């Protein structure tokens, strides 16, 4: 078992080390690293802009690049938090708390160096977990019937929408909206055009790129324009030499790093709890077990290292359900699956056996990409910091052009550019009303498969809905769904009984 | 408040690191007003969802529903629409529940609408890209798209925006037309696709 996994991994390295794949991995990692630093630009928008570029590539190269953007952005986000005190990427928000004070004390370089190190440790652990857990998961998942898959998707969607930020009700509403958007277009089984309003361009459904760029590009720019505070460059002069941590720092960092890593991987195994929750949990845990918890917030190494390690181990861990079950845990993973589907590859448990080159090549490229990032980060931090001097008023108009041309290039169709503008306007209304649009993408990508499996399950059971509780596997998933909902209600009621005002959200700006 | 307070999804607000410092009753001076603003917003939010649900249900049930064992194309969307109606009602009603907390997702209770000019510019940007790109080609399309978007910024000057638009157009045309071979003419003349 372990032997085959290692053997497969070896072939994976063979795939990932091909010059073409190395090149695209490099491109993804560098671009991701760059947008990770820039405030107001996210990995989601970047990946969507790059998506049309992947149409002409082999699937392996496309996946390696997209994944590279994803974890490259994680490295970049930490730079932003530590040097500028800008929580531009949610998982790294908590790193500001102790990272920026370290910068103020002139130890920003050390903080960055330790961050790179702990990120690598966290990521490596996450990858190792992926190597050994995914085949196990797949073996179990291959036994799943349509009802089981359906129940599993339901659990994934519920967890993704209720455990994320904001009100659970609103999260679920966004997921349902996403599922609906996924059903637009020609129905596969009957050939009926649904919700197309006679527009032939909608026959193939809403375009994934237009949806993603509308919600996370256009709507995001509308939210950030004239609202980003000017960047404080006081502390951004960091030399390579400053980044080398001392022996004492390493000693202090060692245990928190591993604790963060373990917490991160545990969080990635619970569906719906992504890197953001992982980093917050590990920061809180460090604070709880520390001898001097009052020192947290003044530049404690543990407060930087542990959440960063945890973020990275959870980011890599998120790939496990995505690649082995076809259930994405967050919108970036949903985009990755979308990219695979555009390439004509069906995600799901059969992916690893049918396309071993994609799966094992991806795993191997994680390591290669992470090593590239460690090597690149040291000299590039200076360059990225200079990029930060570009004001947002130059950045977002340029990005608007990239958004438009990317959507156009996807199908050489102006119609979809208009589609994205409409979605963007609607998405911003949602933002104003306090919705988080991320679950829309999850619902959109999973929707068609959910419907298909639901139909199949109902055909198998001859219309008896009880099949979901009669089959043991799906019964377990349904029970977990019920548990999830009940626990949400319980916490709500408990809060109501106590009638405590929620404390103000943590403030990250000084 | 973090700097990206309206960055929906960008900030980590809503997750609380600190445990509450003790029992604090909600007798804040601005609390009543905040609660009313919150209720109004949630009413709008829930209403929007319910309205969408009603639309989806009505349109969806016009397609064939079928039976559970042989579902028609209308079944799945109709069910989704019905769920959305229920969720919308629940969202609108939630702030009236006992112990409901104000602005729990960290957004300000009342939406800030002061940036309407910038929004308009950003939304017009793809529209101009379509109009100019379609009729005159990539160069005019890109130029108009960047120019109008740039004008949305508070500190924008016409000269600065023109320069930015020119730079992005030159760079963009080189990148997309020559290097990436996007099949869109650089300059053309004519109405239609």
C-alpha cells in the first residue's frame, strides 16, 4: 500500500519534472506569489484570468499552473500581513497580530524567514498526508452509489456554506443560488433549455470564467475602489541577510510550527473548514498553552509561525477531498475542478486511476513548487514590495482590461463579457446585503453532478426518497448533515439565552 | 474595523480570536439604530432571496416536473426555488429572533452608497469594451475600458487616466494579440460581430 503510493509518487516526479510542466509550475507559483502580495487582488480572480490560457495546454500543465497560483498566493499573503499589517488574504489576517509588531521592532526579516520555513514544513506535511490518504479515500469512495455521492455532496455543500464566515442561513442561500446557476442551460437528460430566455449563448450554461470574474473580479473591484488605505512603506526595506533566523529563534519556532501543522491538517480533514479557520484556531491554541499569553500581540514568534504552518498544511490538505472525491472545499478548489471539466476530465474517485499523471504529477509539483517558492521568496520579496508602491488606482483599471479580455478569449464571445458585468453588479448587491459570494461557486460547480446523481438515485430506488437513510454510507452522511444543522441551531440558541453581545471583530489596523 | 471592511470575503471578520471579555448587555446608545439598520438590511437580503426563489419556482415549474422516479427538467430548479423562498423568509425573520446579534458578519448595518460614481465607472468598463471592441477592435476597446474604469478613482486626473489607458493598451495589445494570439482584430471598422 505504502509501497505503491511511493512508486506512484516517483512517476509523479517524472511527470512534474518534464520541462513544460516545470515551466508552468514556475509561472503559476510566481504569478501567485505576486498577486498574493498585492492588496485587492486575489488568487480567485487571477486563476480565472489565467483560465483561458490553459485551454490550449495539456491538462497536467493546466492543473499544475492553477495549483501553483493557489499556494504561491499563500506565500505572498504572509508578506503583506507581516510587512504592511494588511490582512488582504483572510488566512493570513491573524499573522498581522504578531508579525507586524515584529516588523516594527526591526525583526520583520526574521519573521519572514521563519514564515517561509514554517510554510514549507506545513505544506510538506499536507502533501505527505495527501499521498497516503487519497488512495485510501478513493478506495472507499469507489463503493459509493449515486445516493451516497449525493449525500456526500450535500454534506460538503452544507459544511462549506455554514462553517465559513457570516450567517449560516445566508451561506446556504448562496449555495442554493449557485446550484440554480449551475442548472441554467440545456438539461443533459431531456435536452430542454432551462432558464435561457431564448438566448442561444446560454444553452451551454453560465460560463464559469464569467461567473468567477464577475463575483471575484468586478464585484471585488467595486468593493475595494476608493476604500483601500494607502500602503505604509516604512518597514519594507528588507535585505536577504535580515531574513536568516538565529538559532534561538529557530528553537522558539520549532514546536509551534509543528503544532500549527497538525492543527492545519486536522482542519483540512473536516469539510468546510479551510485555511482561515485553521490559522485562527492554531493562533488561539498557541495563546492558550503559552506560558506568557499576555505577550501575544507584541511580536511573539509562535504567533507568526504556528498560523502560517497551519494555513499551508490546510491548503495542501484541501486538495485531498478535491482530487480524490471531487468535492471542493473552497471556491479556488471549485475553480480547479472547473478547469479539469473544461479539459473534459470528470472529477471524482475515478480520477486517480484514470489520470494518474494528473494526480501524482500534481502532488510531485507541490513539492517542487514549494521549494521554488522558498528559493524565490528570498530575493523576490524586495521586488514584490516595490510592486506594492503601485497605487490601486492604476491596478484595478488594468485588471478590468485583463478581466474583459480573459472572458472574451475563453470563447471569443462578447456576450460573456456582458454576462460577467451583470453578474458583477448582482454580486456587489449581494456583498452590500452582507452575503459572502464564495459558496455560489461551490454550488455552481457541484450543481450539475448533484442533480445527475440525485436523478440516478431516484431511478434506482424507484422514487423512494428513503434510499438516503437506508443505505448505510449515505445514512452516515445525512446524519452528519443533520448534526451540522442541529449544532448551528444549538449554538444560536445558547447565544440567545446568554444574550451576550458579540465582541467587536478583531481589529488588525493600528 | 479592518481596512477592507467592504471587501466581502477578503477580510477575516466574523471570526473572533478573543473570547468575550465577560457578559456585556446590549445597552449601547447606538445599538437601537444599528439594530434597525440591520433589520432593514436583512429584510432586503431575505426579500431578494425570496423573490429570486419565487421567480425560479414559477419559471421552473413551467418545465415538465415529472415524478420522483422519472424527474423532468423542471424538478430540480423548482425544488431549489422553493428552498430559496424558505431561506429568504428565514433570513428576513432572523434579526427578530430573541438574542439576535447585530451585524454579526462584520459588515456595517447600512450599506454605504457613496461610491456610486466609481461603481458606475467599473460597470461601464466592460460595456465599453464590448461596444468599442466589437465595432473598432481591440485597441479602442482596451483604451475605452481602462479609461472609464480609471476615472472612477477619487484621485483620478484625466491626464493620468489617459496615460494609464495608453500604456495598458500598448502592453495589452502586444501581449494578447501577438504573444497569446487572441483572435480579435487590433483595429477594424464595422458594426456587428
